[in-house]
C-alpha cells in the first residue's frame, strides 16, 4: 500500500512485500472488483479456444435455451437478468456441460462471466436426490467464497433442493458427521481438512471440482499445495475446472497440475491506449502550489467527474480536506478502509454523488474510468525504486480503444526529479505531454 512505511530489512533500499501481503492485496482487489461490478465488461476481442481433441466440433451457443438446462436453472438465469451468454460463456458453457464431462482451464479478466458459468455447471451436475457433496469449489479467501456462494444461491433460487455449505475456517462441524449438502464452497485448507482429516466429505464422490481465482491462489505456496492435495483425492472421471483473471507462466504451470487434459479458453483483455487522451503537465514548486493549480483548473474548465491520484494516504487525506474546504464534493479512497467501505465509496462516485475522487493508487485499480473525463496525477506514479511506473500511468489514464471517449490527463510536477519522471513517461509512450499554463487555460477545452 502506498504510504505505509516498511522496514528496509535487507538494507538495499527495497522493501519486499511478504507472500501473505501480496496475496491479501490480490484477494482484496478481486473482492473489490466483485463488489463494484454489476454487469459484464464489454470486450471486442475474440475468444481463443484450444480444444483437447482438435477433431471434435467446436460448439458454441448464442442462447441459454440451446444448453438444455433444467427449467429451474434456466428460470434462475433469466431471473438474474441474463439474456444471452457472455463471450466466454458461449464457448465455455457447452464444454462444461458436455457429456462425458470435459476439463477446462479458462482465463479472462474479471467481469466476463466466469463465475456465472461455473456456478451453472455445478448446479447442473449435482443430483439433489443424493445427500452428499458432489461439487467442490475452492476460492482463495473466505470473502471470495461468500461472493461465489451468493451467486449459487441466486442462480439456484428455483432449485431449492440443491443445498450449499461453506467450507471455511470458523464453520465447525461435529466430528463423525457427514455433509449432506451437494455443493461445498470454501478455502483450500478447510476443504482439505474436511476431506482428509475429518472425512466430512468423501472426495471419491465428487463430480465437479472448481478452482477459482488461480492467480490469487498461487500467491500462497500453502494454498497451492493444499489445492493439489485435494485434487489428488478426486476420482479420475471428476470434471476439473480452473479459472484465472491473468495467465502468467506460474499460473499456467499450476493450472496444468490441477487440470489434466484440459480444454483451454482465453479472452484477452481490451488493450488500453493513450491515443484518445490529451496529456498535459503543470509545473509547480510545492504541494500547495499544486493545489492552487488544481483550483485554477477547476475554475477554468467544466469537469464532470475527476479522479485524482496521490502517492501516499497522507497526501490524499490532506488534498481531500483542502478540496472540501473549497466547496467540492469529494470522495476519498484510502488504504486503511475495508474493502466493503471502498466499494461503497466507489458506488457513490459512480452514481455521481461526488464529483471528485481522491485516491492512492492501490485502491483505485478496479474502477472503470470510462465515465471519468479528467484524471489528475497529483503525484506521478513511481515504483518502489522511484522509477516511473508506466504501467500504472497507462492504467490510470488509458482508455480501451472501443470506449475511446476523449479524455484529459493532467500531471502535476513539483521538482526536478518529478520532471525527470514525466520525461521518461513521455519517452516511453512516445506521446507528447504538453505544458499547461494554469494562469492561462483557454487552450485546454
Ligand atoms: P467473472 O467471474 O469473470 O468476474 P461474473 O460471472 O462475476 O464474472 O460476471 C460479471 C457480472 O456480469 C456479474 O454481475 C454477473 O451477474 C453478470 N453476468 C454474468 N454473465 C452474464 C450474462 N450472460 N448476461 C448478463 N450479465 C451477466
């Protein structure tokens, strides 16, 4: 998190994140994404499908009817407001529901319909007449498991015979009991214990195994090991499904250990571009001057909604205070806020209840900036070594080609070193960042 001071234990100027912190960051980001997302992300990219058996025909569906779902489930799907399968669902669903069952590794960014797809597969595969677990889903954290559980409950609303139980720490069952629910969703440690140590679950009777958020899961070695141990207890013919938002080498290596003979579906995320962005910088000498420049900008142009990025929580808090004093309706996102609180702030901002959102970088990664017309880097993004963080810069102000509404980005520079960072960012993207004179702002609109 920006703004927290960590001990420089290695003495080499680098402060390494612990494995646990890294996992928590990723899990929190993922949860935030889920909490603030209420529809599918739009994408223009084509789904890439690699079939295990390249000779078998490639099925894709354009409607949910074609899937021959149980009527109760189709009703559940429509009650959720889904009219047609999402891009990855078009290919993933026929594969996931095929007989005999097929294994699948699927990668696509958050918000593309992965969860809905595997929930539908789990609900379709279990037999409510059998009072034992038949579908197992592991998630990296308790909170993420709960989110998936909610989707199961919503989609299974008209199919109440199918029951769900959470395999999470704190859910203590009596020794010797056998779970009767058909679907178990939880974290790897508890699920492993329930299968192995307590024998609440007979893993040999599992028909579908889902591993969600593989990229978050692999951030913890313990979770990797536990997931692999669970997988080894499952029968040969159990359907294995693995999902991930990203697909680095490490995720891929893990995925191959969890899912034998997989079909693979990938959907590239929409590329961000600076092509439709007007980029400016303002030269100042201090934080106070930067604030003054900001006020001048607000005085000169109409800004519907702006996001302002600061490097530390402290600066963000200060700036939010100053802006409120000027009469702006300001929302502040800060690292110490719980994920649910952050989601609430983002929701209010998206509803237009506040016009300015001041934030540090970490908090705002999940926000779609499509509706934000102005992004202000009150501090330029730098990595932990003080080098320009080009990726973050692009992510803050870039737009996906398709929604290429014109945008405006203003960078605040307050020292030789920040000017240097700005120049390096400019060189990196080979896009001119024009100087802006905040005493004469006619040029910018
Ligand atoms: P992911 O697991 O890839 O993050 P989700 O399954 O959570 O994606 O879907 C993202 C959002 O889109 C959710 O709000 C979900 O209810 C909605 N959604 C999923 N599938 C469809 C669909 N076919 N039509 C409309 N909305 C959908």
